[in-house]
């Protein structure tokens, strides 16, 4: 019933849910219940019989947000969502292109290039164009191309505007487009840009999609880029119904092409729009909200709202001023240890501006045996063995998938190296065949061993075509892993092989789950290809280390934000750029408003970062928080030199913080390694190497080339012992101690 949907809503939420026709902008402050408003609006449209499921399209940016939206809307509508689309922009665009590939100028069974595939293609193009890969790294070239596409700039426009080095990028862009066409593939930017061209050129497609989007809802509207806005305008036409939900104060993706102007000038884009503000926060305590408001109110480019909560009480927000990054990490982990009895580990997060800051925290957490996970590390679907297995699946479904063929034709090794591939590419160029087809053609100038290997390779896929008909999907995948030789690569009891075997088992399980949801193997592969859309898996019950960008959309009982220093937060990339400084302020605001009960900030007087140790200046954002109830530990906040203070005053403030720093215990002795932590946890027992030397996680070591480091874990023992070590400069390395000649320090 409609009353059940409306019962738990406050007045502004109810107004938004019951809005009738015409454009609506819901300005939803952090923790104000935006997902509830979106899902309740979908359900109310169905309950009021204002629309059927097939007339509703709701778009968001991450798979996690899409799942949550679907589950809630389905529950609220009594399962009456049939025909509705609730998913990401890219999922929606892919569905359109799969339905009308010919009209979009694509092959009927086009493949999708993920980020790794894109870089592999671009690396080859850089080499083919005889350019220096150090001057034209694939990531940089692809980022430039992506930025241009998302601003609706064509290759021709770019070529006209290009000078010197940019002309080379234009050449690479042209070659990249040609290569994708040869491969019969699209990348993520293509999904949206090709879809836009399709809608603008094919009236029959546009009419069909307009029927599906009589009511169009958009989540995280502040993150839309120019292509997405043009898509929305094209779908809606003159009289469409759009409900946009967003918050300009949480716009932190300018570097990915997001245009905050879209939400700031919503009424210009959609004349006659109604604007409703959601300002009641259900997440954070009053001290956290007051401090967050003091920060974000300094931004000029914002529509403005003032969050409030009905929750009483709450601890003050604290700022710890440390001597260096190790002291900062020790204090943070001290605080975490003290609260772990009352707050679950999974409800605690350490948020940082860059991944490079995690090292001292990882060392400290490892030393004290506190489980943690670095969010944004290598994800399951990006692991080499999983990507190899997916490539085998892709080639079994799409026999002309060039990217998949190139990845696995010599995995496991079967004597098909670079020289053989050159022969095959030359044959493909002469005959006009795709690379897989050219390989199946077995050109005469192939070496005997390569010919035999290719015959066996394609024989596997001929048999696979039959097996796909005979076996359930999960059983087929297991068969393919075994008969391709992939499973055999990871036989043995070494820890790495065990982990990789388990990853392949998890892949089989994922296929089984997708079959239970009535997905075909092709649909499963499409869904995996879309898993790069900003999703972080937060299911494990352990502490999280993550960047501030990764924390968007999440919430925790306790949040620690480290590195409040100029050149770090705000980042050096934003120096002299007022728009960049405002985005950095929004980024800190997003981090602060992730906290439900406790929030602590910290900074260091000097820091080893990016290969150098340098003195630090306190973040200018600390000035914004002055007088807003921030409790300082270890010294008083000082004003930034840009606002009238001298470096000597700053240094004196840091000296005061060091002088008042707690001494003794884990915070006072940088080099001590007690047998137990303050909470009584035992330190891991030493593992003995071939020479009888004992090693354990937490030991500090020195290497003649890599310098100082700390042992993170020990793998094996005796002559098979390997140590995983975090070094100051090169980062993580795995070494055999007897060969590496490590010195304990």
C-alpha cells in the first residue's frame, strides 16, 4: 500500500516521492536518505498506477548502488518491477547496443574492452607508431582520449586543436579507433557515445527508449558528464519527467569528467524544475555534522544546505598532530585497539588521500596482528588467472574475439610466441581475416610446432562448442579450465598456487550463481565486464584502509582521516586552482560525513612520500575548522603560511606537538617489538630459514638495493622460505632471505 511507503518518510522526502509530472531536483545532503527517496518514488509510481514497470528507467553509477536500488524498490512495490530498468548508465547503454547492434554500426557479437585490454591495445599501438612508451604511457594516452570523448569532442576537433606532442596522441587515437573496429570491440566510453549517436540518428530506437523512460530517475546527478547529460536530454525530449537526486557538496570526480555545473544549473537545463532539499541527516552525530558544515560552508560554488540531526550527544572530533607518518599510524592504531571491544572491526575505516599513504598503517596493523584490507587493491576479476579463464570463456562464446585470443593463445605456454603472432597478423592483413580466423587458417609459413599447437588449441574450442550444449554452465567452465590446461598450471602446495586455484573455484561458483539467476554465459560475461564501475566489496569483517574517493557511498561507526597537510590534502595537483581546492575540500567533507559515531583527523610534521622525506605544512582546511569544536591532541592547530603565518610559526607548533606527544608504549618507541601488544595479542612466532635465522612479521630489515623495510608475512619455511617485505621506496617485494642477504635492524 502507498501508505506503507510513505509512513517512515519526513516531510521533504514525502514531497519528493509524491511529486507528479515535470522535472524535479532533490538536493540530498550526506546521510539524508537519498536512496530511500529514489526507491520509494519508483514504488509509489507503480502503487499509484501512474506508470507501469516498463515505463520506468532509473540510472546510477555503481553496481552496488544499482543492486541496492533494485532490491529496495522491488520490496516496496511488492515485486511489481517487471520491465523496469534500474541499473548503471553503462549497463543501460550496453543493453541498447546489444538490442540494436546493426543500427549502431557494430558487429552483432561485439566484445568489451576492459581497462587491461585497453592498455594492452594501446601499448601495441605506441610500439607500432615507434613512439617512446615512457613519453606516451598507455594510461595517459587513454585518459586524454576519454576526457575528449566525455566532453563530446570528436577526433577531428582534437586534431585541429592539437600541437606538438598532442599530434602524436591524435595519431594514436585514430589508430585506436581503427584497431577497435578490427577487433569488433567497444570500450566503456564507446558504450555511452555510440549509444548517443544511435539515439540521435535512429528515430525508431529513440521512440522505443522514450516509452521505457516515461519516468526517468538519475542518482548521484552531480557525477554526470557531458555525454550523459546529452543522453538524458535526448531521451527526455521537450516534455520528459526526470527526477534527479544529488549533492553538489559531494562532487569529487572532476578528474573523471564529471561536471558539477549540471546540478548547479539544473533549472536552466530543465526549465520549470522543482527543487526539494533533504537536510535531515540520519547518519552522523551533531559534533561531526557541525564540523563538516564549518568546512564545506567555505566553498563558493554550491547551492547551499544546512544539515541537522535529531540525535543528541556525541563525542568531539579530535585532531592529532604527529611527528611523522609512523607516529601518526601508531596513534591511529592505538585508538583503534582501544575501541575494538565496543565497535566491530568492519565498522572502522582509515581514509587517506592517496594509496601511497597506506604503508605505515599496514606495518603497524601487521605488527599488532589486526586484520585489515586495503580497499581498491587488486580485485577478484582483475587477477591474472581469473582474466585468463574469462578470456577462454569469451573465445568460446565469441570465436572472433581478438583480445581474448591474443591473451590466451600461449597460456599455458604452447610455443606460440611473438614471432608466430607476427606471422598470423601478417596473414590476417593479407587476407582481411580477423586474427583468430587467420590462425585457424594455419598459413603455410608457420613453424611445425606452432602449427601443431594451433591445431590443438582450436580443437579444444571445437569440442567446447559441443560441451556447452551438453553441460550445465558451471560444469562447462570446470571442463574448460581442466582441458585448456589452466587448472593444471596451479597444481602444487605452494601458497600462491593454492590461492590461484581457489580463485578459479570461485569463478566456477560465480557462473553457477549466475545460472541460478537465469543468465546465459554471454550475459554473465557482459555483467563481469561491467564490474569495473566503481564498486568496492566491503563484506569482510575487518578494518578498512582506503582512499577518500573509495569511501564515497559508504559509512562506518568510526572514521580516521590521515594526512591533513598541504600538498597532500589539498593535493599538490590542485595548487593554484581554486576549483581544484574546492573539490579537495569536498573530498574531505565526503570523508568526514562517512562517520556515524566517531571521527578523528591527523597530520604529520614530516612525511616520507613519493620517495622523499620532507617537512609538512598543516592543511589550510584546518583553518576552516577553527572554532567549530575541534579538539586538538598533541598541540594546537596552526594557520597556514598562505594566510599570514610563517614557516617558523608552523615549525614551532609542530615542535610543541612533539613535546606533548605521549611517551612509552607503542606510541613512544618506534623500534620496539614487544612479545605482546598492549591489548595482549601475541606476536607471530619466528619462521626459520635455511641458515637457521628466524624471521617474523613486523621485523625491520635492510636490503643493499631496496633500503629499509618491514616484513609483512612469511611464506613457507627452511629453504622454501620467502618474505613479503614493504620497502620505503620500491614498495612490496617478495624475497628469499638467504639469497637477498637481508640485514635485521
